[in-house]
C-alpha cells in the first residue's frame, strides 16, 4: 500500500484524505509546504520514503518546486490537488504527474493515488479533459470501473444521452492506460458523410479512385498503438460495421484499393446515445459487432438524474470561462442556482456549460443573477408554452427574438466579438449581422478577449 504525504496549508486536508484512503494507504502524513523538504529527506534517510505527494495547488507551484519535492522523496510522484480547469492547466504547466479535483471524491482520489504507484509511468502528464466532475454513488462506481478496465485492452462501450460526457470518459480511460503516450483519435460516425467515412477510417492507395493521387493513411492507422474512439457508433453504416468487426477480431484491415492487409495495434472505445439492442432487433446494427464492442459497458447518467452535481459543474465552468472572458465573476446567486437545479437540461452537461458561458457574457456584476440565466420557466424543460389567448404573430416574434439573442450571444462569444469572423461563420452579410446585434442591444466589447 502507498505511503502518502499531504502538503497543504490545513491539517484537515490530511484527515479527509486519510479517511478516504484508509484501505489503500499504509500511512497518510501531513506537512506545510515550508517543512516538506525536511520531512521528505528524513523519510528517505529512515527507509520509509513516501510514494505519493499530494500537493495543494495554492499557491501555484513552479516546475522547480515539483522537481525538488519529487527528488527529495527519492522519485515520489507529485499529484496536484486542484480546483477547476485552471488548476488542471497548472498541473500540466508545473509538471505534476497527475491531478485530483477538490472537493475530493473517494473513488477518484483512490484512482489517482493507486495508479501513481502501480508502475513505471513517468511520462504521463494530466490532460485538461482528464477530470470527471460529480459526487455520489454514480461517480464512485464510474471511477472504480475505469480503474478496472484501464489496465486492460478490453473494448469499452459508453452509453448515455448526448452531452453527458462520453468522450470525456473515453479520454480518461485512455490517459489511465498503458497507451497514454500514444494517439487518442476521435471519429464522429454521425458527422462524416457515409460516402467518405470508409476512406476516413481505413484510408486508400493511390489510384483507388479518380481523385486518389497519393496513398492516404486512415484514422485507424493514425491510432496505431493508441486508442480509436468511435463516437455515435450506432450511425456506422452496415458495410463498415463488417469491416470494423474484422479489425476487432483479427486486428487487420485493408485500405480502399489495396491488395494486402495491414495489421494495427489499437484499442477501440465506442459511444452512443442510441439503444443498440433495439437497433440489432430492427436490423440496423450487426448482432456480432454489438457483442464485440459491448465487452465492458459504462453508463453515463443524464444530468437530471444527478442534480446534486449541478453546483459543482457550475463552479467548474465559471472558473473555466472567467479568465477567457476577462470578467471577475465569482459564482452564481442562490436564485440563479435554484433555477439551474430545477431545469431538466435535455442537452445535459454540454447544455449547462453553454448556459453558464452565455450567462457570464450577459452578467454585469460579480455574480450571475437569475435574470442572466436564459432558461424556460420552471416545468417547461425547454418546450415553448403556447398561449392561445395571445396573437400568433406576437408569440412567433417572441420565439424568434429569443432564438436570435441566444444565437448571437453564442456566435459572438465563439469569435471573441470579431464581427467579420462571426459573419463568415454564420453565412451572413456583415451589415445584416451588425444590425441584429444592435437590435438586441448586445455589446461586442463584452465578448472580446482581454
């Protein structure tokens, strides 16, 4: 079991870590950053060196501090204890071996600490996407299952509604595996036209068709030694399902127009928001492929099924966007949070992120207020209430105005207030776009990058 040193301003952090790691750590000690070097050197001298150092991200450590702590402990791995995306980026910048989110979730903490002592992974670095935010039984079970499967090459199938974070889970499996330094290649099976998907996946040889003027390596070959993530696998055409099945069975594939098979060493992770069993029954998905990809299923709950996580996610997204927008927003008011928690979020976490981003653009004070949050009234869950006692044109104009304002807010935020770029992206004349912006009273300066 691991010996863990908590380097933190508060001894209470050690107590929390010790309780959560009780079955997995032989010792959990505590020291402030000022006394860390002396304690680490003493532990090496007495033959009781620490395996893992949990280092508080505040104040922000430098790469030199991380190196010195690791060296003083005889090569112990430094895991940064951080909050929000800014902390994760800091972990990457300072060279920490991994990062764990605060407030602690038992399963994640165990996962980060135990994998840090599981083997030689000195090259691993945390990724910004490698943090799943949540609390309760579902996140504990998810981390436990990720820990089970990450050390294997088993095919993983991730199920869940759109926007629940299936790609995030896939990336976490990849970065937690022995393939973490190899490519993680994403293919959205629903976004690529069927006529092009085979070429994208498998590639072609020169002369295979009219425009094939040179050999092309497909995305499958690009993922060699790494992970191929097939998002929306339920949209994969039946002929390509047969070719994918062969890859899973023999690790071989053939480029378009080629006479020879090629071998590939790749782990395949799939995701879908569709009911594959029903697709199998209706003939839309091969039964043999379904059994091949469904070796180790992971299920992502909808956000409406874990409303207790909304406050954590809101805090995360506020931290993520406040620097980008250059606005000193500290959080959300109780009224705004209450509205967010009451909404069903059919678009799940992705929709919540967009709503927080939009609210931060609109907000004029240090907090996101209730009127800054663009949500339907409670109980509508995104549906437009039709009041037949009001004129049709009046109701229609309200819907149009709401759509235009929401669209313009997202568009300008995406292009940092650059009207020319926004107009090109929207396929609109710049003057017409400017007229709409003016009509809705949007200030472009709010969207500009600081």
